[in-house]
């Protein structure tokens, strides 16, 4: 059974027409799409199978064990297009900086089972 969907804040007069297309997925840190370039931990997400006609509104959430909740950037999609987006994890919340220096790493993400849901 489909529920009612109401768009209460469209993107404005220059944005695409409001629609109700929804597409979701996950990317586990053990996937090859995650990478560590020495500056940040990143993941590029391919959403081309969703067949959007323009750049959608994207939400993401970093989930997992360990200190995933303290990694900065998991809910900030960047470089968004109708076919892809990226997320970059470049640091820790202030509290954790005193315990762990550096940035989130691929090793930590894989060991703690981090997943990016979108």
C-alpha cells in the first residue's frame, strides 16, 4: 500500500518540477568504492540506476560500530549529479579528537563495519 506523499518545499522557481521518485541504497566500507587518499576517507556512489532526470535531493547517513557516530561528513553528500555523489570523511567530532588524532581511515571503517545509507 502506497502512502500519501506531499512535497512541502520544492526547490524554488528555477529548480526541477517536484516529483516523488525515491531511490535508496547502501555502500559498505568493505566495497571497493571506498578509498583513502591520505587527506580524507571517501566513497563515490553511483546512482545512475535510479534514472533521475536532474540532480535529486540526496540524504545520507553513516552507520556502523565503533566511532562512526563521531566521523565528520557522513551526512554531507558532495559533488552531486543525477548519476552520482560523493561523501568525504575528513575528521572527528571535537570530543574524539582528544582521544584519536588523524582522520577516519579505511582500516577503521572496515573493522567497525561502517555503511553509508542513502
